[in-house]
C-alpha cells in the first residue's frame, strides 16, 4: 500500500469541465492519481509525492468559467495499487451534496464555430461545450452524466464520442455534446403538426415567416416562446388579441450589443456584462428615444425588457432576421409555458401560426429570468433560467440545520430545499391557483427531491389557511409523518432579505417594512403594509397601514375601482358630493356600499397594493379591470416619474402607530395639479409616512437597521424616496433575489431552521 491524499471538492463542480481541468493540472505537474464525480461533488486522489497546498491553490486560481469551488477538504488516503498516471474514473453515486448547474448562454468558442462554414457544427442549433449549454433543464438525476439527462436518447457519433473522451478537449464529458449526425433536430410545423421543413431550411423559413408578420411558437431550453416582429404594431396587437394579453409588457430579443449601440441606447459596462452573462436574463432598461420598437411592447410604462440570444437556435434565428423580435412566454392566457410539442400544438393552436420545435425533451421548466438594471445596480425580479438552481448559503449560525422543504406562497411561487446551511430555491413557477401550474409545482418538488436525494424532516408553509401551498403542506406532512411549521408571510419576506445580506442567526433584530398585496397576519387578518420588529425566530407587529375593506374579496385585487370606493367610504363620507364621484359613476357602487356596511364578502386588509390600486383608479389608471398583477401600480409609478415637481402639500402623518389615510385622502383630493404631480405626491406621502414610522420604532427599540421587502418595493421611486428619508439608518433590501413572493420560500426555511435550533 502507498500513502496518498484525498481532496473532497464541493460547489459548482459537475458539468462545467472541472474533471478535465483537474486532469490537465495533474498532467502539467506530473502527478499520479485520479478524479471522479459523485453525489458530493468531485473527488481527487493523489499520491503523496504531490505538493497538495500548491495543487489546491491552483484549483482555485484557474477554475473553469462556470465552476465555483465552495470548499476543498484534504484527508489521508491509502492506495491499494500505486497509480502510474493520472486518470478520470467513472462517476460514483452516494449522498447528493453538490450543486446542479444552471443553463448557460452559448460561449464565444461555440458561437464562432456556429458561424464558421468550415466547422462541422456550422449552423447546428444544439452546439455546446463544458462552458455553455443546457444543464438544469435536461437533468433527471445526479450525478450529472449523459445517461441521467434527456440526451440519453441521442447516442454519440464516433467524432462526438472522441471529443467526449478526450480530457484535453473542451467537450470532454460535455453531457449535451452532439452534432448534426447524432444530436437533436429542429423542424418547422404547421398547426396540424405537419412538417414543413427541417434543419437549416426550417430556420430560413421561420425567419421569412417572422419577417412577413407571422407568429411562431419556438421550443427553447426550458419552454416555448412566442415570437413575432417587434417593430410592427399590428403584428403585436394580433399577438395580444390571440393571447388575451391586452397590456402586459412583452420581452424583446435584440440581435446584438452592436444593434443596441446603433439604436442609441446608453450602454454601461455593467449593463453589457449582464446582457452577455452566462445567465443571459431579460433586462429591464429605460426606453430610449427614436426606438424602432413598437410602443405596444410596453404601453404606459417607462421601461422595456430586452435580452440577447442565449442558445444556438436563437443565435441562428437572429442572424437570419437581423431585427428585434418579441420573445414572450409560450403559454395560453392563465396557463404555464408549454414544455412539449404536443402541448404546444394544443395550447397554442389559437395563438401561433407556425411551430419551430425539436426532439430533445425539456425535463425542467425554466422561464427567462427578469432583472432590472438602472445605473450600476441589478435587481432581480424573476429568478429562473441561468440562476436556478444556484444554491444560497445561509449565514453563520445556520450550520447543521435539519432538512427542510419550504413551499412558498401561492403567487409567483418558488419552493426551497434546505440542507445543513445550503438552500436551493426553485425556479419561478407562477400562480398555484391554476391547476396546470400546481401540477408542475408538485412535479418539480418531486424532481428536485430526486436530483438532490433530499428527504425533508420538516415541511414549512404560509399561515394562510386558504393557500394552495398551505393545504399541500398539510397533505405532505400527513403523508410523510413529519411536522409542518407555519410561517407568517411578512416575517418570511423580511427574513429572506436578511439572509441575502448575511445577517447571522442570533439576537440581532431589525425594523422590517413589508409592503405587498396581501398576506395572512398574526391576528388572522389580511396584512400588506406593515412595520415589524424582526429576528429569525420571531416577528412583532409595530404598526403600518390601517385596514380597509376589500369589497368582493379577491375581485378587489383585479378591479381597482372597488378599492377606491372602499377608501372613500371609510375616509371621505361626503365623497359623492365631490368631483371624485365622476370616477365611480360608471360602476355599480351602490350595491357594494351596502356590502361594505354589512361586512358581506368585504374582508379588511392593510394592503399597500390595494392602496396603490385605489389611487391609480382615482387618476383613471385602468379603474375597471387590471389584466396583470401590479398593472395599476406600475403605471402609477411611471406616471409619477413624469412629475416636474418634487415637493407636494400632501401628507400621510402618523396617528399613534398607523398612517393617517383620512388626512391623505382629503389633502390629495384637494391638490389640484396635473396627474403626474398627483401621482408623485402620493409616493412622497407614503414614503414619508413609513419613514416616520420606521424611525420612531427604531429609536424606541434602539435599532439601526431597516429591512425593506415585499413586492411593492420593486417600485423604484417609492424605494428611493424611502431610503432617502430613512437616513442615517442603514437600509437593506434584496437584489439577488426577488423582493416579492419569488423569494419568500428562502425566508420560510430560515425562520423554520431558527425556530428548530432554538427549541432544540
């Protein structure tokens, strides 16, 4: 036997070219031993002739672009037989303790090959290597090897096999490796599924149809897109009519960074880096002057979502059309994005004119991620493709946490798995009230548990008894015979932001401002505009917005005029004798007045979201019906940003620990100014009111940190005004995770882990 050293490497080290990287290092320094993947990451075994410290240092210094080393642990190892060279061993199994890699945008080397007519992958729409391509969307189980992915259906041809087996090749063990001889194929079909063209002819014909005003359903990596010409208003209007999406903004894929420069877009180094990153998200930027894009892309808003092509099929298509394309999610109204060609033909039959599809299965759904970028900072709005399933390390104090499954909220749902101190947040899934999305949610949980070989010891759900996720948590708890922990909605919002900012588990408390649409409160009422005293173990309500009726219940979340009526009824009894009455004249408000008075189907809620709806309705912003969540609030912010006046005579003073909405409504309705100034005055008054409350409570409790969370804080104007007014307190909010319900599950696992640790 011969002494050796074993290096256990954890992190993002599978499917990223890490083993060939180790192999190349070992050969460079004439080391003997081997390397393999297993459930815990990468295992390197070396003879003790090696300088282990130097080798470990080199591992960190020259990591492959998609890799990230979390830890390297060395321990003695005894060789049965002395190795005479360095080899790559077959992958092993075992407990899953490594990270699955998100899909990555096509790297420069693969793009160059894609457009090199002498290369064998010229115009091949599935080119990839260990530095790019699908990962998360094709994996069925770990370890990440070809038989465990949807590429198992495509045996490698001799040339691809040679690349796959050569540690010096950048396609060594690239699991999706393929070429036109052995890999997936594209085909263009009509609505009946008849094949019209294949291979490059399918691309050429698709481009021609798009340039001629057709709508094409295109199968991507994590779902389908609906594509059409982004410069022709009538084509976009046809898409909106067919998709029943009258005003929700549409994402636009542009040919290149150079195209944006030619358009006169202000491109900072940070913006270019984000657009060209491996994640390749949709990026929200300010609209620019003299744009060729149709105004119908994002009506009544000041921002537009743009992205670059992120996979070979998109690169080839954009080269053919050489103009911007709408690239929106391929789903019927109220349904999740379709994942199979069969579903696409069925669900998109009344939307698309043609279907560009392929024969590789999508195992995991992954929508396009959405990031806002203004100035020098990015802000995550929807976390999915390119970012999921990157793990989030919980701060100090969370080590050795039990295995916890958190089920998230019902809107913008994500779920979360926690093991030890590593949390994996799922991709954005959507509204669980939809049966199809709920089914995808359940399937995704099962798949995540399978991939990570994860068995929860505890289930965590929202306190709201009517949430789909809450009811599912109870079912799982009974089926698995494990406890279910219920976490208050707004406590979870604040905790998620605390995790992102690395606040350790302990006795430190923060003032939390949680503003959103609705969440079930500790007093069994609906909350949505709260000031809280928070640590990971507990949350104490300190004040906020007063409760106001929601006439019609859930209908009030979609019909802003109902919220305006409720506010006027409570705070301005003589409203019918004032000019504001004309806004409500078209609506059947007398019936609702009686319902509010009697408390019939009119639950009360201290909701910032519903307050935004009420003010928006008063200004004529979609008073009758919104067509997407947050529409009135987003248009109200856009209107406020047009204001030329920064100081206004409108206030929302504190009365005790509540914001005085009666004073606000009387002053605001008496403020005779253009709509933009009135919209801005509302933002100013709300920000000042919450700033005064937070400062009051921070002094009372001797606290210096204020944490902002909840979907309303994606309103940049409100957030900036509030941060300004909270000085000199330290103000924190999430950037890498959504502040809305998309980040809630992370807060849930943190709170549950903290409570369990305290109880134990």
